[in-house]
């Protein structure tokens, strides 16, 4: 018979993540939280300092910040 697939995406998300990779994910999430908080405060922030605090490479911080800024720009109301 035919196998019933209730959630075709489950196997994508159920894969085990190595402790090293999980550490990288946790650090990126920490950085993202700090970045969004800094952005929402309206005050200036130092991306390099946030990256250092979150323990991620500055280049990774730049990539994340650029991606997030593009997303935020979509939702800005016209002046």
C-alpha cells in the first residue's frame, strides 16, 4: 500500500544537530536578539561590539544584520 505522510517536512527538522553546530546556532540567536533589541531602542549600536558579546564572527554579524535590515525595510511605512 501507499505510505501516508502526515508531515512531509518533519524529517528536515528532526535531524540531530552536533553540539558544535548547536553552539553556533545559539550564538547567532543571541546576536539576533541583541540586534533587534538595539534596533528597537532607536539608539546607535556598534555591530562589532554586539558580535563580540554574542561570540560570533563579525562577518557573520554583518550578514545577519544585512538580511534583517532588508526584512525590516519591507515593513517601514512611507514617510
